[in-house]
C-alpha cells in the first residue's frame, strides 16, 4: 500500500495531487497542467474556478450554509426549483434535491413505487432497464444498472431487475435492417418483457437518453424513445429518464430527452447541475406523480440529511444562470460539431477506431482490433487503462472504460469537456488523445 490514509479508488498507487483549476485546465502539485477533456466525469460544465459561482457560494455561506429540510426550506432552493421546472418538459411540476446521481436514481425508484401504491396499484413492483446501462453505485442504482462487471460481486445484495437490449446501433443493428425495423425489434422486446412479467405488475422502465459511462456516449436512434414511451403508456408503466451524465446541457439541450420528442414521468439529473462546485442532484417529477402523493398520504416517504443543501443549491443556481445568460447551450452544439469534425479528421480512418458517436460535448470513441469485423481487443490487454495512463502523461484527462460490449469485452473513450472549451483547446484535446491512443496501442 502507498503512504496515505485516504481510501483511494486504487489501493496500489496514490494519484497526483490536484492543487488548482483554471477554466478547462487542472494543475497538480508538481506544476503539471492537464486539459480536462472529460469534465472529470462529465461534471465540470463551466470549467474550474469560475469567479461568479465562487461568489454565489460565498454569499450563501455568509448568510446560511445549511438548514435541514425537515424544518425549513430556503430561498435559494425555491429559486433553483423554479428555474429547473420552467425549462423542463411540459407537465414537470417539482424538483426534489439530493446530493448526487445515485441518490437521484434511488429517490426516483421510490417515487415510482410510492406513486403506484398511492394510486391503488400496489402490485406494481418490477423494474425494467437496459443492459450496458449505468445508473449509479448505491445498491438500488446498481441493481437497475446493466453493467455485468459492476454488478457481479454485489449480485447477492441487489434487487431483481429485468434488463432488455440497449439501443446500440453500431453493434446491434443487423445488416440490412432499417432503423425503423431496428426500433420495431427493440419495441417488441420491451413489449414481450412487460407481458412476461405481467404488464400490470411492471413499475417503471429506466433508460439513459444518451448512454454514458458504460457505452461511451451512445444516443438512441430516431424514433426509439417515442416507441418506448408508447409501450409504457399502453401498460401504465412509468418512464424514468436518467440524465445524470447526458443532461443539463451536455447533449446540446437543457434536458437531453428534449431531442427525443417525449416527456418522461421522472428525470434524474446531477453532475452538470452544479458543475462540480458542490455535490447536488435532483429528480424532476411530473405533476401527476406529485399530485397523487398530495391527495393521498401527503408526503414522500424518503429523505437524506443533505436534501436541498443551501450552498449546493446556490452553486447550481449560479451555474444554470450562467449557462442561460451566456447562451452556452448554443456553444455546446457549435463546439460539439467542432469536436466531432476534429475526431473524424484525425481518427475517422484510424485502423483501430470503430465508431465515433455522441451529441453536443458528449462524445465517444470505440476502439477495435479490426475495423472490418468490429472485433474488440483482448480484455486482458486492458487497453482502456493504457489509454488513460498515456493521456495523463500527455496532459489530458479523458474517460476510457472497458467492457463496452458486455461488461467484459470492448474499450471506449468518453469525452465531455467543459462547455467553455475554445477552438484551440479542442485542437489540443484531439491531438493529445490521438497521440495517447497510439502510445497505448504500441505499448507491450
């Protein structure tokens, strides 16, 4: 073990010590600079050390850092909820504030269950999600998630969740199959799953509009979510959109699901909500869910110590106000097009790059041993880990992951730079990434 008392992610080495941030750059204790090409984990939407966010946090701390929601609300929480609801899909009425993405998923699952009970449907208990999804690391969130490697050792502790196919066009759409036929096939699978479980017993279907960590920025094909919404509606099943990674502007619109033309019953958000300045997440709830609880028991049977934390809400409110004021959603779309163009130019014909995909500033690179067959690299090679090390050596933070295909096979790199990234910094990002990929491939 290394000389540290912090229980780090790895117990075999201590990471570099970050000491300062400035825009899209982080600096370590040795004075090295790193371009934050992944926003940490798709978190730092405004970059680091934004003076207006810091000022908003200081002002809130000077007035009131924390008040327990069992006793008080706060002005800043009310203002943040008003802003988020105003920009949410039609019918969204309330925001339930938590401390992060996993907590948001847990709260959404409980909301779904309590809604069923309050509306006289206590038999609804089954959850359906998708393979190769990621919904968080608490036990409930991990159960809903569909990544086999993450679930394996904790399987005895997880509630039973049924997983259907992801919408993963690069690998799963058959040769000669149209997009419409692909959607029909996935829709039929969901329909058959509901029927097998008993459609009056299914509680909710959970899906990421753009799948993040475990697939690498994979958007659904056109019409997919409309079909899933129609099937859920027909069976009285709630649809939960997990936008913890892909939401809050990351995909080019405030809520990623806007681009699918549907309205979920619940939306989970976090990461870019507060931009990393404080831990915060939320569940955005449709009015019919909140109204059912209001007419019934009159309360939501759930809670955490730091719900609606005033300082966290102040940070998130400042972040969201800056995004709106500076028209950063348009910038995400513009710079996202620029990032994809650079990736295509530099890696589009690379013999070991199988797919480039994503939306906005949320993009993925899938690595393959053979472009023609799409065969993955041997998992024992740990190519994703090699890319991460090589990228850090070149002064780039990116988000490589393994197990893209089935939790064991496949390697991809997730990119999610801050919304404020410049053209020159995009050039540097792609140049350093391409070099890191080549370094990793050449390493023995």
